[in-house]
């Protein structure tokens, strides 16, 4: 039986007004003494939340010393080779007989206006009929013989050319299987890439409907990552590309196509088919393979078989030129909470990257941002990030505030200028940082990490320098990072996803306001 309930415009505002009336009614029924008790208890709670723990209590907790932490970097495994004429990077790791293969296709020759369609193509492949299988049969065939096959769009930023903002975007199809089943893995990859029935406009519409719904749910449940990406896209070409293929820009493209689907469905089908011919070519291909040395047996024939299925026609590539534009946007949803993101590139604004920034993420997450946004502000969470290419952000998660949170971000600079901790506390922050750096990894994750370092041009010397900067960091090093925070905030890039009332109250912060 279908529900008779329909979406109601302004429901959140109505419910908040009803709650406010209910609270006022409750307050009116209290005596002056009862009101004073509530006010007093609230003040006591705020004082308790602001009061630091005693040194005596904290010193009872045992803590490692810096000398207990190894200065050796976590090893990575990258061996360049050619497999059937295709550039490959082999990660020799013991995997208990499982081969992890990642076939990568360069997207640098795809025009910027076609990038959202690449995002749609990635969402369609693998869940649409092919020449030899209905999509349900395809799913079963893959799962009978392999550990799964999936597609993704990936971004790799060249850390040796950060000022030029050089990066590579790839369309990737990844699979895993026992060594004897790898030939089936390559066979099914070829089926998905070259034999999918992209003329099935009915199925494509079903996928777009599902995609739109999932994106909207993501914005409302995990809006912090969406808001941070959108704000970074105001100045970062790589973030802009990601937004165009999986973020808000992508959502808007999907919604537009669905709105006019009957008129554009044939053109969309042709566009997706043209993109497969442009992207999935042997001369546009690279392979990442994780296995023991014995797993390489038969790889030449398997790769050759995949190449035979791919498209060979010559094509004229269009340089992918991505233009960024600062917008400072507010996106209204039916939510009662906000995701408030403030971003900027600190290298663009004169600061530089240091391993100590990894410690700063821990400090902010457990002290300044945590205390002010989570403990006192009532948000569910708060995060920050500072990357090798200079992208930095502060973001809150399920936050009842908006303007107040933005003011707290502005306060990071003064907090760092006056940063004062004991050597014991500094060591604890470093240990917390190293626990993130030295996380245990599965064989698949070791291969993936190795390939990410290779594609991002991160060398062992860079990792060694970063590790030493973390282990040797002092209070003065953290104080000096105020320049990084200042540079991020100087960009004045703000994006908020949240309550229509809150965004309307703070509309002077935004250049544009949109309703999802």
C-alpha cells in the first residue's frame, strides 16, 4: 500500500515554530525559581565543559615517548614494467593467491563540458545489459568467478608541480580474483567497457533516477565532504573536476537531464557511446597490479585479450581546460543542521606544506575545533585538512550553527599564535598523528597506497622528511602554522549545506543561495 504522505514545503520551519511555541508554553508554566535553577544548571554545564582536566589526573595516564616511534617510513612497492605493450606498475606483495588489478584510462583528452557525462558513464557501466549478459546475469557471473569488479573516477595531483596545479584524472575499472580466475576478470572487464548496451535509454533513466536520489541523500547525510569539495572547487581545478563528476555540479547535471529526459535521451545515449570510444582505447591505458611475483604468469595474454576488445579508432583529443569561479554558496535543504565549510589554498597565499600540518589536524580535532564546535556548539563533529598541494579546509558536521561556526574558524589564527602545551601533551598529539600515518594495511590497501604515491609523484625522501617533521615538531612549530591557517582563511571560500532558515538568516555571507 502506497503512503498518502506528500513532501511539504516549509515543513522544517513549521516544526521549529511548533517546538518554539511548545517551549514557550513550558517556560510560562515555570516559577521564577524554577527558571533560575535551569539557567544556573546551564551555566554550570558550560563552565564544566570549558574547565580543563587537572594535571594530576592527566599524568596518571601512561604515554609513549617519541623515541619509541620508528623513524622508518612505511615501505611501498612500485616496479615499472610493460605488459603486452601497456605501461604497468607492479606491486609485489604477498596476497595469498589473490590478484588485484586496476586498469586505468587517462581522461586528459576529454573536453571539460563532457566531464559530467563521464561521471554518468561511470555510474552506468556494470549495472546495464551488455551484448552477452543481462545486468543481473552480469552481476552473478562476476561474483561467481571473482571478488568483484567496480569502476571509479580518480584524481592524482602532481606534488612536484603544485603551483602549476598539475593533475591527472583517470577512469578506472578494478577487479580482484584468485590467480586462476584473473583471465575471467579481464574478460568481464572487457565486456563492461566495450559491450555495454548504452542504447537502453529506459535502463539509463532508471539509473539516473537512482543516482539523483543517492546524491541528494549524500548531501543531507554527509554534506561536510560535499560542502568542502564545492568550496575547494572555487579555486582548485582538480576539485572542480571532482565536483563536476560526483558533487553538486554533477547533481545539477543529472537533475537537468531527468527534467528533459524524453527530449535528450537519444543524444545522451550517443554521448555515452562516443565517450566509451574516446576513453577505452589500448593507447590510453595503464595497469596497476598487486600480487606475488607468481601472479604475473599469464598476464601478457590476459592484457592482450582486453586490448583486442577495446576501441582502436583514431580520435582528435580536446585539451581539458577547467575554469574555476569563486561563488560562496548556501544550499538549502529540509535539514535542521548545517555543514559549514571554509576552504582555501595556503600555498597560493604564500604559506608552505610541512609534516607538522598533520599534527595540526589532530590538535584542532581534539582541542580548538572540538571544544568550540562540538562541545560548546553542539555539532556532531568537525574536521580539518591540509594537503601537499596546498588545499586546506575547516568543516563542521551536523552543526546547529552557521555564522558562529564561521567566526570560530576565523579564531584559529589567534589560537595558534598563542598555542601553549606541555611537552607531555605535545608528545600525545604526535602519537595521535603517527597512529594515522602508520595504520595497518591489507595487501590490497598496500598496493593501492603504493600506486597513489606513484601517481602523485611522492618519493620516499618526501615521506621521510614528513615523518621527521612530525616526530621532531615543537610547540613553536605549531605556533608557526598560524600562517597556514591565515592563508586558508584569506581565500574567503565558504560553502554551506543546511537549514533554509539558518542560511536565510546569514544570507549576507553568500553570493548565491539555492534550494535543493
